[in-house]
């Protein structure tokens, strides 16, 4: 029996004693992220562009589709009114992807309905999108059973079967009503609402293709409605792609069980916190890099020295750099590499390990 066949569907429940402490931890990291993003003096529109780009590219990668990131970036820049030094040619598909991504994170007060979902789907699969996957964008799936299967054609493993086409539109109506009303339900934490949105819609699986990508857009919409800002600066699809195997496993386990979705909520919160932590780590690196160069007189350094130090500041050579590595990165002779490293040491740009001779390595202070 699938979860949607349960008598109590869709009355989800969970163990609050398990979820509440985890939710508080994730909320704390979300608050820290909001604070650090707000404190950054760098161009936040460029940061948002990079984040939305990552969300689009990684969401497609989860489904095994590789997009041209340069084209998607140019489409996003055009929609955001940002200029690029070297714009890349865009396509109807990349323009459509940019449009639906921005709709999900900016048009937060517009009600969710079937028309909006099908418009997203139409832009996800523009006419003539591919000869090998002739999906007709902008319409619900047909009358054939919708199953997620793997294995041999003659002996398939059925991981999930979606609700029958006969009841699909009624099920979607219930979902849309809940989504629009729950936005103002102060008894339901917005992060849990986003997790439920994801599970509920992907379980309905209303489209022939693109269900996962539309589901993740809806999740972004729910997260954006939750706090109206930081979703522009983190891409949850990056975390889902990095944990794709466990993503499909927890979905299958949940869709085969009863209405207790504690396991799904924990997985969702774990990935969300992992995503927050990744962005916080990048912000810390940026702050460290900014402060580092603030205390260094770059006029005393060569272009090669600046290049190598920047590589180290970006996280390369976490075990330190030796003379041979410096020589290779800077493309200089060994004698010049030795002299450059000595200068960086003297200026306090690097520190030297205790080991001598060939084992000598240089680190950031």
C-alpha cells in the first residue's frame, strides 16, 4: 500500500520530540546565514545570480540532464537586469528556466494553482526541446499508470506508483488549497511546510516528466515564503544532488510507509543544514580572504606571488605548498620559486613548517 492509499492521507504526522530539537538547530544556522549575508558588502545581486544558477543546474543534474551553465547564467542576468562582460547566447529553454526560477523566489504572494504549475512545465519543456524525449510541456500526464521503476524490462522493480489519473486533479486541488492556506498557518513551522510540500507534490507526480524539477521549484517557493530573503543565497538542490542516493531512498521508504513522516523531515532538515553550512563556510573564506589582503601591501608582490596566495586562500593546498608546487603553479624556475617563497615568508604572507629540506611546506598564517 502506497502512502497516498492510506485512509488518513494526507494527514501527515511526525514525532515532535525528535523533530523540534533538530528544527531549532537548523533555524539557528539559518539565522546565522541571514546575518552574515546581510553583513556582506559585496554585490548581493551577483551572489543571488550565482545561487540561482547553482539551483537550476544542480536540480537538472539530479535528473541526469546537463545544462550549459554559461547560457543559463546569461538568461538569469538578463532577467535580473544585470550586465555581463561576456554574455553567452541564450536559448528558449534557458530563458524559460531563468523565468520560472525567479517566479519561484520572487512572486511569493501569487496563489499557487494548476495554471501556474503547467506554465512552469511549459517553460521547462519548450516545443522541440529534444527529439529523444518528446514531452509535451504544459499538460498533466495521461491515463497510463505512473510508476518509478528500475531493473530489467521483463522484471522491473517498482519503487513507487503515483495516484491514478482519475483522482489526480482532485488530489492536486487539495494540495493547492493546503499550500495557499498553510502559508498563514503559524502553528506549522515554515521549514516543515517546505518539507511537506516537497514530499506531497512529488508523491502526486502529476506530470509525464519534470516532476522532480517542479517539486524542487515548489520547495524553493515555500522556503522563500518562509523568510523572504536567504533562499536567494543558498541552493538546496546542491545538497540534494550531493546526497542523491539517500534522497531517492528516503522518498521510497516514506512513500511505502504510513503517514508518519519523521524520517523524511529529519533527512530534509539535515540536507538544509548541510546547505547552510556550505554557504557559511564560503562566506568565512571570503571574509578571511578580504581581511588577509587588507593587511598585505600587494605592491611588494609579483603577479605570480599574488596568484599562488589567492589559490591558497581559495582552499587549494590545504596541506601547505612546497617549492615544486609553487614552481608549477606560478610557472617559474625553481630558483625563482625559492626566492618568491622567501619573500612571502619575510613579509609575513606565509609561515614555514618546522620540517626542513625537501619536507619544508609553507602555509597561510
